[in-house]
């Protein structure tokens, strides 16, 4: 169970001036490769005692402010980020021998931004946000389906579904962004942007593989 990477090298001279432009390049490469859900990322959090947890979610937007995803604030990740806002993101683009690893601080998005995104979701997904008390124990699948069906009766297609009060976004403001390129003999290229304290600037460092 071992793959031998044959990808081309990745050098400091190849980097964009900031991690957001570099991420845009690689994200476009991932999309162009036909990769399934290239916006899927592993979000790792930890509670106040340092106990970690991870799950895969979909990044819904990114810009120079950070990377955005949406969730129920009462979910495990939502509760943990409320206790400890430090977070890590991992984009595992294995078929193209690349990864992007982000560490930073998560902040809630504003309600206007959350509402604007919520209105773009399919009707069924809007209902699902109400039907699921995310990460809490449910007695059976039938109980979940019944909750959804009741909501579907209350809000038929075409009816505006309000944003659940405990549902919204997190924006991860990066402190580091690492770009990982697989190479032969496990001598991978790892280039990491590190935010300079008190500024919008970044330094770049190369890490041993």
C-alpha cells in the first residue's frame, strides 16, 4: 500500500506572492483535474481540554480574508470552536499528489453573510439544516425522517425557509498555509507561508519532508 510519486518539483520561484493567490492556482488545478469535490476539506478542532476531533466538510468560499464553511453552531465542531478557536484545515488532493494544510483562528461569519449563502442552498438542504440537531443523539433514522417530513409540509417548494438561529458560518483566518507536493523517494516539496506578526505580509519557509 505505497504509491511512488512522479510529480514535477515545486520551487520557491513557483510561488505566488501570498497564500490566497497560490491556493487559487492549486484549487483551479484540482478542479481542472476532475477531482471529486475538490472543495472537501478535513476540519480539525480541539476542545478546551485539548481533545481533538476531525471531520470532512465543504469549503463554500475563500478570499484574502480566509476560508469559509457552514455548520450548526451546536455541533461538536461548533461547540469546540466556541471553546477553542484554533483550527486546522486539510485539502487532501491525493490523485494529483498535493495537499494544502491551513492553521489559523475560526471566527463566525456575520448573519447577513450567512443568510445570503443559506438562500443559495437547495430547498432540501435548507430543510435539512432545521431537521438535524447536528452531533446530538437521535433515537432512530425514522425520527430524523419524520422531522424532515414535517418541515417539508410546513415549507413546501417555493416557500422561503428561514435561517436556523444556531446555524451559520465560520471563517478560518490563516496563520500558516502549507503547500505539499509529492515527490520521488518521499522527498516531497513542502513550502509554507507564515503570517508576519502585526502585518498582512508573509514569509515563506521550506520544510523537511
